[in-house]
């Protein structure tokens, strides 16, 4: 089956050899000698596979790979090539999202098998249903699945409403277009960074605004001004919100015209409390994705099902993976879950908290810090690295702060 392949290499001999071999295999091949030309050809042809040299004169291949990944453009497998390859370089490229790594001179059989595998996996990924959020047999889960399937057949704007962590991101990812841009905007700061290039970087693809209600009024107006250009460029706009946008409109915090456009299709993503019977199936799937050799005991599964999960799917996923990471043996028992769930039990709904404003400033600040950190410890299943990243503080400072506030943590969940 013919596929469009882009070969990026500054050595003309390599470009010609690879393109000749791949054309003989029936593929349509384009070649580029540097990153600037590769960008132009990439946006024009939308290849289904890229063979990318690491060492190039203007911009190296790893930097170009990072650029595509951060812009949501890497919707195809990228195979890195280098005659000076090192393990560290290969690991870094794979971490960013490269499919594989080939050493030059590239062996013919290795080239053909890697290209074949990458294209086969790309085809499989384009039809594979995302796990977790659409799993389950409750009416809430089946209804959500039916709605998401119907949305893949339209190009209208979509707004996913959710309680935090319920899975709106995964629902939105179902609407990705094969081999087309997928651009994610997470809040005001990212809009400022990507706003000017929004139309070009997302042409013929999908833009996902994560929690669109957090955009500031000038950014909302800016998006409205670009709306027709996005439509003409074949861009689908998808968004999530943890707040009812109608309420923000009534408070003059959200543009009514943008609300009307985004409200063409609204999908409510149910919280786990409305589909608690799906917890066992979701937990098994989350575990199998990362730890296929491990399993939960019956008692552990019952423990997962009986928990409240106030932070929904994100909290459940974190708890499953944290318990799996530090469990001894292939079966995860209740004792492995207990430290994780003890941290989760400390979760406090900050919005519902009763604050004593008669306290002095230092005491009130400590009260907030304690509740804030307990909230994120519960949300991240006690994983200290993720809490530090979420809070934006150094881990050493985090440990000192937890000790100062008298918050106990499990040493098993530090990494």
C-alpha cells in the first residue's frame, strides 16, 4: 500500500539512496536537505512517515522533532537516523515521541522492516479506540461512548463539560484527524504563545482548548476574530470546561458570541460517582497499559470500586499506577493500595472549605498551604514528583513544607 514518506537528510547520497529504495517499494517519497525545507514540505504534503537525520547544518533533527511534538503536529511516526548515534540520543528522541532509531549506514532489511512496522502501527493507531473514559457498561458510559462516536462523523465545534479529572481530554482526543495537526491550548499563557500562529499550525486539523473558560476576555475576543479564518482553513474547534460557561457569561467573564459558537454541541462527561460500576474495568485497563504482567487481587478491585474518587478518572489512574509501581510481585493487594488511598482520603474540597478570616495572616496562609498540598497529594495518588511539578516547587522544598505542616506521606510514593 502506497504511503507518503518524507526523507530529511543533509547528505545527498543518503537522500537519493533511501528515496530510490522506498519508491521501489511503492511509496511516494519527498526529500529535504535541511530543517527549513522539511518544515515547508511537511506542511504542504502531510507525510505519513518521516525519516529524520539528527545531525544537520541549520537545526538538528531532535530540535525539529521537539518543535513538531510541542505544536501538536507529530501525528505520524518519525524514525530518527544518525551515523554518530549514541544511546542517550536515541533515548531522548524516543522520549520526545520518535517511533524508532536507525544507525547509518542503514541496512536495507532494517530500513524496510522499520518503515513497514511504523506504517502498520500508524494505521492501527488511527482506528484504535482510546481507553479509560469510554470503557464500561453502565448507561452513563455507553451514552458517552455513543455521543463520542457520533461526533467523529461531524466537523462542528464541541464543548465537553466535566467535573475536574472526569476525562474530557480523552473524549476530545477521539476527534483527532489522522495525519493532521492536533493543537492543544492549555490556558491563557499558552494562547499567548501560540495565538498568532493558530490558523497555520492547525490547518485542516483540530484545536483543543483545555478548560476554555480560563481564557481572558481579550483572548476570547482574539479567538472570535480568528474564527472565520479557522473555519476557512478547515480547522475544527473543540474545548472542555470545568465551569458552566453560561454562568460566566452572566457575570460578564465570557464572551456571549464565543459561548454561542461553542454551544453548538455540548457533551457532559459523567464523573466516576455516576458510573462507579465501571471502576473495575477502567482500573484493569489502566494497569494493563503500563504493567501488563501485573493484576489486582479481588479484594483490591473491591477496594477500588468502593472508594469515592472525588478527583475522578485522573485520581483513579494515578492511584492504580502508583500502587503498581511499588507493589512487590505480580499481584497488587489491598496493602499496596492502602498508602495511596490514605493520601487520597485527605483530599479536601477547597471551594467548600470554611475559612476563619479572624486568624492572623500567617496562620491563615498555613491553613491554605496545608489544604492545597493535601488536595494535590490525594489527586496525584501520593506521587511526590507529580505533586512537585503540579505545585511548581522544588521537591526538596516540598518535603520541608510537608514536614513543617505536619503532613505525613508514604515513602513508597516519592518518585
